[in-house]
C-alpha cells in the first residue's frame, strides 16, 4: 500500500486511485513516479483513473476486478456510475492452499475480561432480561410493559426526554421564560441508577412478524427468537402471545428445546386469549417479570479468558474510506482474537460479491466451501427472481461517498473478516459451534444482519460506518467505528472509535488495532457503555429472506 499525501493506491495492480482529500481540476499528482494531471474535480473518497481506460477495460481496486468501463475514461478522470458498471469474478471450488500469518498476540495471552458465565457453560458480555412478542399484535403490550418497567427500574435514557417534555409543558402553561424553563426541576421520581445492579437492563423487543406470511416465516421467526432467549447475555425472558397466530408458543418451545434452553433459562409465558382481559395478563406479566429480574440479579461477572469472546463484524453507511481504515482495522482485531482461540463472524453475503474466490480458498474444509458456494448462488437466484440483483446493493449514500459498484463495496467490506482461515459456514439462524472465523448468511441490511449475528451467538459487535449509522442491538454491545474523523466529530453521540486517524494522523494500524482491542475488552467487561447502549438503540428486524439484500 502506498500513499502520496492526497491520494492512496491500495494495491500495486490497481488502476484507480483513491482521493484522500478534495483534488482540484488541473492538479498534478505523482502516482508511482508518473505524473497524472487531474482533468476534473475529484471529491474526497472518490477515485480517478491512473491510466486511460477504454470501453470494456476492467477496473481494478484492492488488486481485483471491481467494475467495467462503459465509456472511454481519460487518465485523471473520476470513476462514476456513468462510466463504470459492476462486474465480479467467477468462483468455484478452492483453487489454492491458503496460508495465514498469525499475528503475535503474546501480550494478550494472560488477559481476561469480566464476563457472565451461565450454568450451561455459555459466556456472555452482559446480563439482560428480555420481553418479546411472538406476534406483532402484542407489540402494544410490550410497549406497555416498557413504559411500566424501564424507567421505574432505572434503565431509562441518560437524557430524560420525558422530564424535558414535562418541564416544557409546565413552562409554557405558566408563560415562563426559556431560562426559567431550563432551570425548572424535573417532576418525576425515578431512580438515578438501576435498582438491580447486576442486571444490565430489561430489553423490550418488537417486530412485524408472527402471523400472515408462510409457515416457514413463523418457523424462521421462532428460530431467531430462540437464539435471543438462549443467548448467554440473557438471564430470562417474558414472552407475550395472542394465541391464534402462526408463531405458536409450542413452536418456539420446540426451537428452545433444540438448544437445551427450556431447562437452563427462566422463561415466562403469557397468552392473552387464555387470560381474557388484557389488564389481567399485563398485571401478571409485570409482577412475575420483576421477580424474574430479581433472580437474574444474583448473577455476577467473573474474569474469563478472551477465547470466550465471539465478535460479529458489521458495516452500515459505508463510504470510500471504509475499506482502507475501519474495515481493515476491524479485520486486525478479528485476527488477534482468533489467534487467541476466540471466535468471529463475518456476515452480509451480498457484500461478498466479487471476493467469493478468496473466501472459498480460505475455507478449511470442502464442506464449508461447498456450503458457501451453495448459499451464495441460492441467495443470488432468489434476489434475481424478485428483481433485486447483487449489483443493486450499494445505497445512494454509498455511491455518493465513493462506492460505485457492489464489487468495490464488497472488496472493502470483506476486510472486516481479517485474513484467518474460515472454520465454518452458517445459514441464517444457525448457531455458532466452532471457534475461529465463521461466515453467516445474512442480507447486507445492517439491522437485519446485526439481528442475525446476535441470534447465532456473538456477544460483541464491531460496526464500521462512514456516513454515521445509529444501529444497535437489544442484548449485545455494538461498538461503532468511524472510517473518517469528520463523522466521528460530527456525530460523536453514536461513534465509539475513530479509525479516520489512520489517514489524518501519524498512527500505525497495529497500534490502533491494539487500542480498539482494549476497548473491546472494556466493553465486554461492562466497563465501557457503548454509545448505542446509552441511546437505547435496540434495533431488531427479522430477515424477509426472499426480498431483502
């Protein structure tokens, strides 16, 4: 990798160059000792051609094909959606033996994090109670429980908007000034800190599924919910059901039995049609849930080896810097964890389009490589059938900030998975059973994918963003890593770590990876509360498999 202040050539074979800052028309740039005159304004994060490119010439970035020229592109001109289209390499069975240079992790060998060890041997990074519906028509009752319990137990927002609203109403009714409004006392009497100090929170999950659709949809939902109830970050669950929906209690119990979770988890079941009156069910649910939370409070954290960490990697709102700062930085952290016998999971299959062969070559078994090939081809066929091709994956925000084709986006996105061998390939809702790097079939949508990663068992998520994405999760900490310093400063309330310093400061990638790894340990130990946790950013969306990229 070589850089010349304003620009970056990622791979020696690349024929397009990344602008690290805005470059004016007429500027002369030195690339590999060759003078390139910039023929039009090149926006920061975008690319320009190092050489003249003719129609149908292959566009190379990260050393792989990421596009095809659709018009003549003179040397020094911008790469855009109007002169380049997506292409990706064909892929097949493994084509070479894969060698991994394991990083030196001797400094971490004796390190631990303060985790939560469950009776079944699972290890979590938090201790939550969850409340969830089997069907969307129970969402209102879940919200009722949220209003009744969340603030009363001390798990509300740090910024109390209800207090602000009540104070504003009081000020307006009295005709008070703005200064008087801000100085008026809050009217509520809720605890400043949680009443149950060993419980990290009560989380209230809602969704739009459970009835209608197909029986397969209900089965998939129950598998997803079972993964959340069984998760090591969850002490117990309150489950609300109507009674007549497709996603029946017995269906969820069947999925929990497959995970041995019926015996190991405290689960409270409430079916509205059995109760009759909604108020009777809610009173019972509130009192029994509080008793369950009191029991969960008996669990305490203890020092545990880093090998128990399971990190899911994700991206959202990616930009032209994501593949050169945040994603490779996350990849280094992943490699360090795997060298310590930990586990990481790379998802978002549409964002592996174009790098499939490299992924296949890294699979340590034929079963894994064949499963990956089958899942990728089946997913692409489903997407094509509904007119949603993989090359449609880049969002308008991605394109605006320099990710012109899906292969260009994928080449940078895949770097989140580091460079270690791949030990297993999982389909949607399958559980992690092997240490090392796993692949999980999910869509590229960041909330759907993060939801799936957690259901499969990750206990920490590293999430890169270039445009600023507030995605979080109800039960697993999500650390937000910015690809550029501007968004870290501008949206400091959602960004936990700035990878943009790799560009604008003289910081070594390895040193910054060590710093991020330390933050992972602090977060897993409960010593650092992520920005998404502080904002109660509890996103949960099941995957509509046939229609979502």
